[in-house]
C-alpha cells in the first residue's frame, strides 16, 4: 500500500555497498526505510568476512558476501561474463609488455627492492613511489579512464563476488552506495537491458572522491578510482548525495544532466528498537562531571589528537570516544598519548551501539566534538555525527571546516575553534561549559533545524525518486 492509499506492485530494489553493512548507518537507514515504504529490498554488502552473513533490517533482507576468496580464485582476470575489452589477459600481461606491467623493468625494480630485504617499510614505500607514478602515466596514456583495470585490478573482486547475485535477483532498480559499487551496478544494468529488462540505476555519492584522502599508501589509488568513477558515472539514471555543495561538484565533474537529489544522513527519530544504554554510566562519570564525546571513525585527520592535547588545559573534564573497534591500533595510540599527557584516567573508550540507539546514548554528554583537520571532503558537508549530536541536544564544538562552522555560527548551537589548535579548542570548550543552556536553546522552538534534520524527512525524498524512476 502506498502512502496515498493506492496499491503498487512490489518492485525490487537491490542496494550495493562495499562494506559489512553493520557500521554504515546511512546504508542501513536507506534499506530499512525503502522496505518500510513498500519496496522489496535486498541489501548486498561485500566485505572480508569468513562466510556469507544474512539478517533482516525491518522488512529488508541483508546479505554480506565474502571478498576473501575472490582474488585467490582469479587475481587479475575479469570475471566470467565480462567482455574481454573490460578485463585483462588470463596471465595478467599486456601484449608487448615482457613483465606484465606495461613497462619493461618496472616490476623487476619493485621485485628487487623486496628481495633485498632489511629496508624499513617507509623507505620501501618511498622507493616504490616513482615506479607507481610511472605506471599511472603509462596506463592513463594508453587506457585513459580505463587505466583502473591495470592500476587497481582488485576492483574486479566486487564484480566477481556480487555480479551474479545481482543478476539472479532480477531487480527493477539498483542503488549503488559510494564509488566502488558503481561499476558493479552499471554492468548489471547493462546485462539486464541486453536481456530485455528495463532496470534503473541510482548512484549514491557519499563523498567527493577527488577530495578524499587515498585509502592506501600508493600513487595508483586515487587516479585509478577517479577514472573508474568517470567511466561509470554516466550510466546512472539518477544521482543521490549528501550535501548541496557536493551536488554542485558532481554536476561539474561529470556533466550530469540533472542535479543530484540531496539526502542528508540525518538520524532516525522513531523510538529505538530497544532501550539505549547511558554513555555517562558506561564511562563511570558522575552527573556533575563535564563529559565531552567524540563519536565515529578514528584517524589522524579526524583530529582526536588535538582533543587529547587540550585535556591538560581542561582540569576535571572527561572525554568519551565512541568507536567501532576500541582495540584498533590508532585508538590505542590515542589512549597512549593521553597517558603520556597524564590524562589517561579521563579518557573512556566505548564501542558503537546500534544506530537507532545512538542519539539517546550520546544525550548524557555535555558537548559533542568534531575536531576535523582541513581536508576537501571535510569542508563540504554536514557529517553524520553533526546531526546525531544535534538530535541529542548537545552543544557542538567544531573546527573551522567551512560548512559545519558556518552552520554552527548561524544556528548558535555551538562554538568554532581553529583546526589543530589545542589551546583554541580548550577555549571553546570552556566557553560552552560556562553556559550550555544558551547553545541547547538553538534546538527548541519553531525555528529549530531539527525538523528538517531527520531521516524520516530524507527517506521521503528517496522514495519519491524511486517512484519517479519506476513510473512508466
């Protein structure tokens, strides 16, 4: 039954994502809300898991497929069913290229570096970079955007694992989350159309790839993935993204005929499936003790080190870190840094809770922290934790990254400090703690931004897009 009371055949939506689903709130919310709206939803994740995992999110089916065996089976060949022009030769060699790299001697140089042994890892990486830059120049000159097939052949793993599963599901619409699954979705749509079925493709761009920090320490990663996205972006029937600024960048970069639909990654405001735990209680922090919280992924560019550096200037203030893996290497480094600054007893690491419980979980803190370094993708959107803190009615202390700093100043919901400046961060925390009610007032009344910052409002946009694409 549709929202307007009329009936609709349950059309099948297949969502694709390049992770294990459980830590990705946007993907989970999109799948569950689409199923609640009446679509027949299967969410397929691809991740390094031991075996396929299945469960349900409301009425949506979730399947996480193991990537582990993909490369072992066929490390450099295109998957079965993909045309020869899409892949590489069975040996992984290029015709006329004696060493398979496309440049005589390049792979040999890398092999000699490895064979010598004894070089520290960083020195080996530095020695490898000129080789990688040469590979990028060579393959881009030969294959242009298709150079990813040589520079990042591991992208085929997602096709090899998920392609046939998508075909078997016979979707009416494929929703590709982020960039790695875009090619998988585009090729599935092409196969379906060749078989006489009309399938639509929605690309959900979670970030601006040219502004992303490369995921691996090599020169091939970013140019390869940029070419991959450029090759397949034009296959999308519609594009969804996370901010107005990013929508404009995508139109510019890919000459999109229509502006992307902006779907903010705002929290679900419905009642949680179960009672949320209490953050302050879990940390063992008394009700009258100031408690700061940082929730989300941990990496150097996220700026948590700046918070630790500020804690000695904030006597009696505690910090909660809500992270996916409390035992991750970088989390341990941050905790060790806190111990060296003699504030280790004031830092409390907590694991994630289900995303539908997160807002209530955070609500007993005093301030939500977003201490990002300046990086292109950090400047252009209101990130997930921004909305989560807002719905928890927390004053927000954010670094001077453009979009969030402008929003905080406009709404009065927090304070802005200079990125990577621990003393300035401490100053803003003291300012907020002196009068927290002033900042919490920004969330009350008719002018509150929270009315728009809900997943329920965003899900209506997504549902409307699906209906427009699938209306004959």
